[in-house]
C-alpha cells in the first residue's frame, strides 16, 4: 500500500465477551507510532450472542462452520452501522480478529469465527482476518499477537501489560520481543461478580471487601502453567479444566473467591515485572483499582494507566495495525513471541 496515510477499521472480540470493539484509525506510513484513533466504540453482546459464543466450544464441526458464517454476517452488520453512525468515508481495509472458540496450539488447533469473506461481502471493503492459524501451522502458539504493536507503537514502555479476559505481557529482552499469557483475569472475575448480580467487579470493590483464602491461593500458585517458560498461552479450555474446578470446590462466598483470585492475579503479574519498571496497563482490568494497588504493593513499579481510549481499544487498534503489516507483506508475527519456526506475515485477505 503506497499511500502515506492509511485508514483502517480494527475489530476485536475478547474472551471476556464484553462486546465487539471497533476503532477507526489513521496510520502514518514510515512513522507507525504517529497513529490517531479517530473513532471508537464497543457494541455489547446480547445475552443470546453471549451464550452462543460461550457454548460454541461444545459445537460440532458443521455447527462451527455455520457459526463462522452467521457471526461474520453479524460483524459485517455491526461494522456497517459503525461506518454509518460516525459518517466514515475513507476506509482502506478492515482488520478483524474474530472471536476465539478453540485454542489448543499444542494439538495444532486454533479457531476464530467471523468469516472474512462474509464481512467483505457485506461491507464491500477489503478484509484481513484469521491472524492465528498460519502461526500454529508453523509450530507457534498463535498467541499473543499484540506484541508487534507494542514493539512499534508503544516502544517507550518497559512492559506492555494487558488485563482482559487474560493477563498478557510483552517486553524486550536481549534485543528480542518476549510475550506470553500470565494468568486469567476477567474471564474468572466476571463470572463471580455475575453470581452476585453484577456484570463485573467495579473498581475491585467487591474483592476488596472479601476475605483472602490463603490455602486456595497457595493451591493456585502450584499450577504447572506458572512453571512453564514462554512462549505460552492460555484459552478458555484451560480455565475450565484448571481454575473453575478449584474455585467451585470451595464453599466460600463469591466475594471471598473474588478477593482471593484478584490477589492471585496480582501475585502472578508481580512475579513477571521487575522493580522500578515503566508498565503500560490496558484492558478492562486497568479500571480495577484494587487489582492495580495490589500489584504495586507486591512489586514497586510505575504502573501507567493511559487514556480510556487506549485502555479500551488497544487490541482493536493493534489488529488494525497487524492488517496493515499483512497487506504490506511485512512481519506481523514474531517467532520470539509465539515459538513459530520463523517470523512471518500472518492473516488472510478477502476482497469484496
């Protein structure tokens, strides 16, 4: 793409199922860190869609193929509404992460639904999607993918920490970008807040009033995943197998489980970051004041919570950026991060 200014729509749906994040962003070619988010919004999922996507992990192959098409049409409609509502005229391409249903890279499996072909047909725009499959085929984890954006868009920070459905982190070590998933965050916290009738634990207030369960947290610390070296990544399947059974076996109140698991998240993060580091914190968990204070208590570091726009839309922004790199046939997937056999340009391009 030879234009100096490039306009893209980035589309992201995370494991915490808050909704579909959309950003309209302008990139300057040759100076990527000089980007501008022009418009951004989140479209919450209806209860029906939330349950549909949550339960899709148990679907047959045929049902998943159908879901890919139906969800692609749904995303296409959302994008068209976004374009119409904000009167967007100039679009070079759309980059969509889709929604992850299956992620078992050790078995060579990763699946994000949301057919790029359907999105292209409905929006009449070029679409880049399916960013993870090629990496898994090359022996990688297919995750995390955001670190190339951390490297080129947010290089002034020692660490980029994202607190979404999972906590993931990226940083430079020995001139290589290292990145990995640390532990689950909102995928667990939201579940227990919902048991109390709330969508999420606002600012961590519920957790801060709960009782810390020392034995349960000690048990969580013993999970094998924490002993593994990166590259490593987590999926819903792992949480259902390793985390929920441990929490469900406790007879304690949801408030106590929230307190204990929030403290556990802080422990897992503090274990990774170094003292006095400059840490950019994004994702919904950045608003969890109790969690942020707990991390600071466990590790003396400068945790920087940026503007709401960056907190909420960093991943959608970076997927727009990954799409730009793919279209320009530049590396957007780092082997030092995913463990793939080589750096590569991942994603599939569909034209209307």
